[in-house]
C-alpha cells in the first residue's frame, strides 16, 4: 500500500504507480486517435469514423482525468496535463511522457529509479564528476 507523503506544494512530483497507467492510457488513446484520423481521411468509412470518433472522445476525457489525478497525487507534473490539453491531444501527452522519461523534465528523480538522464545532459555530466 502506498504511504502518504507530507504535502509540499512546491516540490517536483515523483513518478509512481499511477504514472505507469498514465503512460499506458496515453499510448492507447494515441492508437485510437490515429485510427480515427485514418478512417476520417479514407473515403467510405463513415461508420468506422463515427465509432473511432466516439472512442476517441470518451478515451480523451478519460486520459485527461487519469493525468489530472496523477497530478493531484503529485506523480506527474501539471505541464503533462497542459501538453495533453493542447490541440495535439494524445500526441501532446505522449511527447510529454517521453520528455519526462528521457530528460526528466518537471520531475524529481526517485531513489533507484529507472528514469535516468539522457547521456550528455548537464545533469548526467555533473553526477559523473
């Protein structure tokens, strides 16, 4: 069971269990969105366009709720929510997740984390010396 941490509003969030679900839901919603774009551009798929449109609409609302809950639980930065709410939608959330995981943008690194800075970044260069 997750131990509650004392609330410190200005500390950077630490990715936890919910961040894994944010990542999964983001990629799933991206696949739905790409399916919608495909069937919308291709002629003769009105029914599938409608199905993927509804799936994307409901899935996007769910994605925003999951990210918001992760932000409130201090497991994701609010910039990820902002990136999701841009006109790019699930593409923005996937890009935000990649920036968080690869470069550590907006988060504090948990002890023994798999999240490591990219080679050549100032963070990793100062840790080596």
